């Protein structure tokens, strides 16, 4: 269990840091458009840096979610909520990955909201369920689990076309804190006075 905790913590910390950096880098790009505003204005494209950071963050945070669900299962508190978290999160990630692949071909494709909106909603639902399972299983301190839940609920309000992308930063910071807690918990303890 210590190894699972350590790996989950490392994935959480690095993934949260990559997520936060991706949001900051993406916000430095020119503002894009939403809905009818796209008729005379181009959508905000991803730079190679923020795209790479987002891929790293997505992969590591997905691994971290799986690790947290494994830790919850070991605590005997996975249940249907944990299974639902995995399914919703997986579908959300698949839709967002598809939107990323499409954007490399045509960044101004008009059907992008049909992939992004349900992808973000499903991913947020999966993350909320992960946070609920973690809270119920006491895998993390209750306050940190509540922050995971709150930051996941903020995600649907973020918009990568405007400065509202910065609403996704608390999500990355909470995952960074989650990683720090898990890594410190899994680190070997030194006995004072031992030779």
C-alpha cells in the first residue's frame, strides 16, 4: 500500500503542477471566441508547450485517480460510486482526447463543442465521484478531499478560449497538494536516535 500511495502522490504532484502550468501558458495566448463571436474571430489555438503540458497532466492525473480508487478499495469503500467515477472519467477523457486530436487537424472546427462540453461534464462528474469516494474512504484528510470536490466542480465554468481558463488553476493546485500529502505519508519514517 505504501508503494501505491507514493506513486499516486508523485503522479498527483507532477500532474497538478503540469495542469497549473498549462493553464497559465494557455492564458498567455491571444483570446479566442465563443459561440456566435467565432463568426469574425478565430478560436484560441494551443501552443506546443501548453498542449504538451496538458497531455502530461491528463495522463498523470488519470493515473492518480486510478491510484486513489485503488487506495479507496483497499480501505473497503469503493462501491458503485468508485465504478461510476472510473466510467465517467474515462469517457470524459476519451472525448477530450478526441477534441485534442481534431484540433490538430482543424482548430476552428464548428463541431468542437459537441466533444468538449460533454467531455468536460463527464470528466468533472468522474472527478467529483473520485473526491466523494476518497472522502468516504478517508484516503486523504477531509479538508483536502472537500477541496478536490470543490475544484472539480469549478471545471465546467472554465473556458479555454478566455481568461476563464484560470478557473481551472485551483484544480491543479489541489492535486499538487494531494500529491504532497500522499508522498509525505508514504515516505519512510526516520527513528530519532537510531544509528
